[in-house]
C-alpha cells in the first residue's frame, strides 16, 4: 500500500508537468505584476493543472511578505521553488513583516492534488504551510521554519505544517526530504496532523539541521496526530529523524497509526547524541490512542530511542489501550552495537490500559540496555493486563559479544497485573521488580543471567512464577535462573510466592534455597515455594542443611564515612562480606573467608573502594556469604545509601 501511494504521487507530478498552464515569477516583490502573489491569483482561476515556478535569477532570493498570500484554491497546482531540481529549496518566503490579523500563514493549500516543492518558509506569524481540507497533496524538498541553508532555526509562529482533514497527504518523499523546525518552547508543533486519515509523514529531518549533524534548538513537539472532530487514523510517520524537542511524535485520540523507521535523539550518523532529551517521550501515546503500532517486525521498521533523560515511548491517559511497541532499540546507537543511554524505555502510567511490548515471536522483540538508575519498562501503577514478551534486557543486538553490563532495572510492575513471558534479562541490577498490593504479574519462561536480583518482590506484591503447586506441567514457571550476584528471588512480603517448575541450575534443595531470600532469611517474609522443579523434579538433598547455618538480622547503618555492617550467625562459619554497586559489581571486600563464631558480627566500611578511592554517593548492597565446616552455606543482602 505504501508503494502504491508513492507511485500515485509520482504520476501526479509527471501529469502536472506535462499538461500544466505555467506561471513564471520574475521578481521578489510582495505584490504586483509577475510577483508570487500575482501568479497564485492567476493560477486560482479554474483551468487545467497549473505550474508556478521562478526565474533562475531569483535563486537564493527572499520574498518578504507584508500580508498573507491568497490561498491556493484551484486543484492540480504545482508550486516549484527547486530551480535546479537538487532536492533543496532555492527561494525563501519570509513572513517577518506580516500582520497576523490577515491570517498569517505562509502558504494556504485549499485544493486537492497540490504540490509544494523547494521553498524555505520562515517567520510567518501563523502556520508555515496550512493544508485545509485538501486531500492528496504533497510537500517535499522544503525548509519549513528553517533557513534556506538549513542551518538556522527560524520558526513560524504557529505550526510549521498543519494538515486538517488532508487525507492521503504526503509530507516528504524518499528523494526530497523536508527540513522542518519543531518550533520553539512556546510554539505548537513541527507538523500537526488533525482529523486526517492515511497521510504519510516520511523521510524528513525534524528539529535537525540540513546535514543532520546538529539540533536546531529546544522545542516542544515534532509531529502531533490528534482527533478533533473526526477520526485521525491510518496515518504513518516513517523514516524521520527527530532531535531537540520534548516530544517527538504525540498521538491524542489517534487510532491505528504507525510510527516506524525513525530515530529519536541521534544525529544522521546514527552515533552522536543530540540534546536536549525527549523528557516527555520519543513517542507519546496519549488519552484515547488505541491500536497504534510503534516499530514492526523488520529491520526497516525499527525505531531507535536515545537520550540520558529521555523516555522512549510514554503511554498515558484513559483509553490509551491496545498499542503495540515492537522491534525497537532502546538506549543504543542506530547500529545496535553501543550504548547511548535512555532514562526509561517504555513508561505506562496515568490510567493507560493494556499494551503489548514485544510479542509472540523474536522478530517483534525490543532490545533494552538500561544503565544504572534507568528503567527499561515501567508499568507505573497502570497498564493492567499488558504483555511483555520476547524482549532482550541487557543485550546489545549487534555487538560481539552481545552482552553488556547495564546496571539498570529490566521491568518494574507497580500495583497492576501483567504477563511477562519469554524475555531475556542479563546484567540488570533488578531483572523484574514487583511492588504494590495489586502487583500480580505472571512471570513465565524468562531467562535471567548475572542479574543483581532476578525477581524482587516488595510492598505486598504477589507475582506468580509458577501457579498451582500441582503436577501439571502447564503450570510450570519455566524461568531459568543463572549466576545472580544477589538472589534469584527476593521476597520481602509476607505472601507465599508460587515459583514451581523453574530451572535454578541445580536440583539440590539447599542450593536453591541459598539463592532465594524468603522466610528462611527473615521471619517476616513469606516462603517461596519452588517445588517441584522444571520437569516435575522434586528437589533433593538434606532439608536440614538450610537451617544448620543461617544469617539473620543483616543490616547496614550509614556512618559519617561509610557504614557499619551487622548480622548474626547461627553457627561458626567462614564469612565473606562484600560491598556491591547496584549493578552487582564488587566495590570493596570487608572480609574474605574470615573465621567467625556464632552470634552477632560487626564490621565497618570506610566508604572507600578496593583501590582506596572514595566511593560516590548512592545506593549500595552489602553481601554476606557464610560457609560452615560441614559445607552448609547461607547468604544475606543489606542495602545502604552512602551520602556525601
């Protein structure tokens, strides 16, 4: 369908050029004979297709408007300012002297099948280009709100381009991209798509300079699609670069639209980060936005989201339901072989409903590489019944090796339900973090490798990692736990947690219990029921081993320099005490295989790393591991916040 639409646009251009009535603009005057105003007035007389172009001597010239030009009203009009057909504008229309009382738009398109090609339209008090109820129009090769050279931000006062009921419009083409300002911190948007259906916004730089190396300046919104008086649906935003704005693409009441092949926060080289960040979101799916697709199942449809304080996709508001976020890179460069940072990959909040993040096959899975303090996916007390499936958390898709150290949080589920299935978590400080009394996600078939804590359960959450404690394999959790630096499951609630049918890399009961924080470590916590294991295997080994050695009362109390560490041993043992950062990496070793008697133990941390440098302020984990002469083991973690 996209190909046929482009074909229609190409045929339109050829037909107009072949049979059009021509009008040549010979001077840069605001009015009078042979001016642009004169040519538009004559072209508006109903006739065959009209072709307006400019004398070669006007290349590089500016037409300074005193009042608004007449609306282009006769269908099949082609206004061509690309005199050498090199895909760049040669004529500037400057509205700096216009009176907004007259309308204030640079160009007003009111007829069907119109083309605007190769014009720089700047500093008009209204919209740069306003397409008003005119279907099948094309805007290409223009600089809208951007200087003729493509280097300076000269935004129009309202939207740079506004489409109102402009069905099947094309803004941009593969060979002639538009360079579009996103305005400034007070103007509305780069492109407004209002009450419009089946439009294509494609192949443009929005908020970037002509060469794609820099951002034009701080702005609000790149593209906004919204419903006012009728559906805004089946539109496409594709293959665009966005930078330097609070929101890249904002959908409000918009249905069944697509955003794919776009880059948010990177220069055209796919490597360089461009400020400022998308603090609201690269894509914002607002109230009433449903059935939209962000990304797709092919390389060409992948979006890339970056920026240290950015949100990748933000879903917010009542009725924001059934959107799909698939096949994207979050926090990487365009090639997917290096981290670039991202505050939150996908945030679902403020009453939004069920979303699909990833999907049923690997082809639609997203890649997330959250760094310390960053979240990959956050269902922030919203997104009930969302599905998070077949995604990678901590993998760089195109790097060798693929695995990276991330140190961030994979998935947070706050007081809502969700299905978290068949994902891969690697090197996240928390793989899945559930919090809140209504946090009841199903966590099945995931793989956890080298996470600080694979699944953390707090604030009365009650997830399921295997349901019913029966012999049916359909109730198996199917999660694979490997090499957590803290715990595979940490239950800090009084709830009994079902975790049957998982694979912990061992069938020995006390080895599995050693990797789980629950009632055996803290009497106030509920038990984690992990029997039977995957395949119906009943854990073996001496049940008494767990209670033969225990660490209780583990705590870390901040001091002026560092922290005091306290814990109690139930029996004599050799003890190792480490300070870990939130990525699970050692910072300092306070004791190494030190012999200790049963009873209360105290150690001091001076707040320095193993190399003697002062550790930065922030949150740390104290890990205590003990082994008795009989081979019994126990472990405990205690958090501490270091202040400076």
